[in-house]
């Protein structure tokens, strides 16, 4: 196993100010003590409901949000310790694809200006080689070079997302965070963009952190999958193991909501009670206990720890008291 990215005990807390003197009165724990590794050339899917902290985690990994604590090691370099100048250089290796391709492209810049910008900022190549590079990138993402002089509003959502992907590829990154990268697209366009990302992973050997609330989409593209709830990873496994043998009650509920194309198969859909609690005031013990159909007394007083439930070939861990052996 060749590790590209190692996240250790990553936290991102946002201070809440209030009172007469606008002091810090509380902390919103958007990401709380998350650890995982991502291998070179692999894709890890990150799933969970809206507001569970997955996008904040993606941004904290890239230091678009400054982490509160923890380390992010990318190919041997601790990103969290880099000074601003070194961080700018390190950004060549890590990029992001945003959910809304329209909002992430400047409406006043042509596609050529958008794609050339990262190469010019990092002073890479000559004017001629940069031009050649962006034309190659357009080819990789399935667009013709005549689009270079057009503006974002002249494209469909799927084409704009291809441009967003081309921009993320300009600096030949080792790692890309794809944050709900296909959520805003029509289903038919979704599969085209997913296939494109999947091909890029295979041909260019890029590692992806693929963030989505849609478990069916994540299954299509991921080698490993992590499930997040209220800022914490509650289960992580190979995609095969997670989708065939989910262990955490939250994962089971999420999976039960995926529609099956075969009408003869009846899914036992589990409806989760209530909404996700506020991360400002999370439940004690296991934070999922207020919605868990299998909650026990211990769940209110003690937070579960990670328990390995997989095998050497199919690593799989879960944080749930149902899998902790009685002491
Ligand atoms: Fe449910 Fe308890 Fe497991 Fe949490 S620890 S998921 S409340 S059974």
C-alpha cells in the first residue's frame, strides 16, 4: 500500500461569539477528530447528510479552512505546518472541484484565461507550452479547443463542470477534492462526468476525495468509503464491504434509502427519526443515539471507539457500541 494522504485527528471548530462583549461563547465542531489514509491513485468517497461536516473536512484538508488541530500529510509533507509561501507551492499538488460549476468560474473571463491563470500564477512553462497544455487538457475532458474564447454562460452545466475539472488538472495535482461535483447536474450528465473522473483516476493516477450526499453516486466511483455524522467518521471500509455488509445503524439507514432498479426487490427502507442535531449542542455519548433504532443505555454516556470488523483484504471499521466486546 502506497499512502498519499494521511489525516490524523483533524478538527475544525468555528468559534461562536455572543454576549455584550462579543466573546467566544461556544464552539461549533464541524469536524471533530477525523483520521484516515488515502492511497495513491485511489478514490475515497465521503458520505453523509447535509450539514454533517463533509465539505468542511474537504476544505480543512486543503487548508481552505484553517484546521483547529490535527495534521494533514500529503506525500510526506505536513500541510498544516506550511508557511503561506510554501503552502502556495504545495497547492500545485492538491486541487478542488466545486459543486456549482457556474459559480466557480468567473463570468468575465474566457475559458482560455481561466485555464491559463494557474499556470501563469505558478510561472510554469512558456506562453507557447501553456497554450499547448490547456488545449491538451480540453481534449482530456472531451471539449474542443474552439471553446477557449467563449465565456462560462455559453456552456451547459455538464460542459462547465468539464471546464472546472480541466482547471483542476492544469497543475498536474496528486490529489483532488471533488465536493458534490455532480450534484448540480442532470442524471444523464452526472454519469458522463463520473466516468470522466473515473478515467482520470486510472490514466493519470490522481487520488480523489469524492464528497457526496448520494450513496449511489459514491458507490460508482469509490475504492473506499467513509460515512460521516455530526463531524465524525462513524464507519469506513472498502466500497465492496460497506455496500454489501454495512455495520453502523446510520450507514444501514442511508443505504436503505437508495432506490433499486429491480421492482421485484423490496428495500426495507429505514426512516431516521428527526433531524440531524445541532453541532453546537451534540448529544452526549454516541451523537447518533437520538435517532438510532438500536440505541442502548451505554450510548448516552460513552462515545464508541473504532472497532475493526473487516479482514486483511477488506479493511472495515465501525464506531458503535454494538461491536465493542464487553469488558
Ligand atoms: Fe446506535 Fe449506540 Fe451504535 Fe450509536 S453506539 S450507533 S446509538 S447502537
